[in-house]
């Protein structure tokens, strides 16, 4: 079980947050609810907001702070699709049913644009993403993705940027081509999470921080979750713990491998230099097996990530571990000052497909595998709709097979690490 804290880690997001990050009360005593949600990351927050707005009495319990884990530390790229890409979904569900999932993802992209305005908070929303190819042989993957989007998923907005045009988008010699998606975006994830939390409270929902659930149990009247200082009863239970579900639910945790991920933020760059790096201010992720991803912040820093670890830990010196990759992409930033370096854990499934479902009145959302800003919103819609009586979207997710990791995480982690090393070699080929 990972150690949790009441303090947000030293990310650029936490350091630059306007004012103090809100501190919400601990749970003390007993409460009743219609929907009990455990975990105040994006999955739990989006689910709670939709249900609170529908008039449900919602209580959300968080072991640490709202968006303390991956939801408040990630790269901030709101990309359409899932970590596994579309082929595994189509193989499991068929083209027609996968098309419905894709439509729900496009809904999530539109909702992400509108939701902050609707509830009156700012997330530094910026439009556009580039999916780039480092290797010539992987340019065809971009072409295939564009063709499939148009022919299978009815999405014709993406545009292929050939190599001769790339300098207008990204000032790096590393890339051979890119696929531009105008419906994708980048944003400040900590601001998004805190805005969602405030909107939940405005709609009548209750959020308790530093209230770790020690256990939950099913009773004839629903579910009861016990914390060190209280308990909550709910007619419905939603587990939205992701990489931190571990001992709370062994069945769910057996399908996850917690993977370390980390990134850095440079010192503020000269504004002209920053604009020259990404002239159209798109976020970028490449199509290597272990991808680099990066974007600019409103104060002209470069946020850059891509490293990951499968054996539980994180580099002792995240800036030193990340610098070679940053300078490989942007040689003109050699020696640039790095002000922040941080990491955390993401919840990876064996097939990188999302794990969203229900058993009775117990629901769960997990397995976003490092690609979660829009998928968590799409998944929360499926779970909230099911709780409100419409199970069509949830049935699609339940058609995906997410097996247990053989041997548990103790065996899975070294096997995944070996696999990662092999694919790293293929990334160089």
C-alpha cells in the first residue's frame, strides 16, 4: 500500500495554485447517503457531480486530499481515446458497439470544454493536440488512425501534418509527422479537480478529506464504509480509488498494476522562445511504446514527462532522470533550469483497457492506464447513468475483459519491466 499524505506533493500545479488549496473536513460521526463514493480523483469527482446535479444525496470520502494522486499531478492532456487505442476495443466489442463508445468520448471532449464555464471556474483550457511519430515506419500508424477515425468512427476533424510542415507546429528535429486533433486540449488538472469539488458542494454533495476508508461491507440496507473517526452508509457504492484501491478491494486490485510516472517543469522560458517551441500551443505526445509528452504552461514553462517505472519506486532525482529526454526533443533547451520534478502512480490494466463495471449496487471505475482526463469523464457518465437507470453505456464497458495479473503485482511488475525494456529497444530501432 502506498503511503498517503495530507499534503499535495511539490508539483508546479500545487505551487502555482491561486491562493490556498481548499482544505475540506474529516469525516466525524455517522452519515447516511444515497450514493457513497470512495476516491476524490477525476473518476469519483465526475461521478459525484453528475449524481448530485441529478438530486442524489452524495457523500465522497478521500483518504488524502482532493486530486492528491494522479488526477492532480498528470500531464494535463485531454486526449480523445483510451490508452489501449481503438483496436482492442473493436476486437472485444465489434465496430458498432465501439462506435458508441467513441461517440461518448467525443461527448466528453465537448463537455470538458463547457463544464468549467457552466460552473464558473477556470482550468487554463487550451485547444489542440499533436500525436507524433519518431520513427519513419510509425508514420503509417498516424495515417491508419486518421483513416479509421473517418471510416469507422465518423470523425473527420483530424489532420495529418507532414514533415515539411512540422516546424510550423513544433520546433524539434525528432519527429517525422504528426496527427493534429482540434477537439483535444490541454489544461490544469488540479484546477479542474478543485473546480469539480466546489461544484459538487454547490449541488449539495458532501466531500470529506483525510478520511481513509479502512473497510467497507455490504448490508441488507446497502453499504457501510468505516473511517478512523466515522462511517457512511450508502444505498449505492462507487469505488473510484484507481491505483490506491489495493487492500480495500482485493478483487479490483488484482486487475491493476500500479506504475510510477513522472515529469518536470522548467523555469519560465523567454516568451518568444516558448512560442517558438510550440508555435500553435498544442500539447504533444509521441507514438513510441514509452512516449514523451509535453506542453507549455500559461507562464511559459515547458512541462515534460514520459518516464515510467514498473517496480514501485520513482527516480530519486526526477529532473536528472528526465533531462536527457527533454533535451533530445529540444536540443535548444540544453542546460535549461528545471524548477519542479514530481511523480506518482497510475493504474494500468493488463490490456490497457478501462475497467468499469458493477456487481449489484457496487460500481467501480479504474484502469485508465495513464490516459485519464477525458476517459474518466466518459466512464463517470456511464456509471452515473446506470445508477440513474440507464445502463447502455456501462454495458459496453462491461463487455471488455480485464483479467487478473498472473501471480499478482509481485510477479507482474518484473515481467512488465522486462517487457518495457524490450519495447524501449524497439523504440530505438
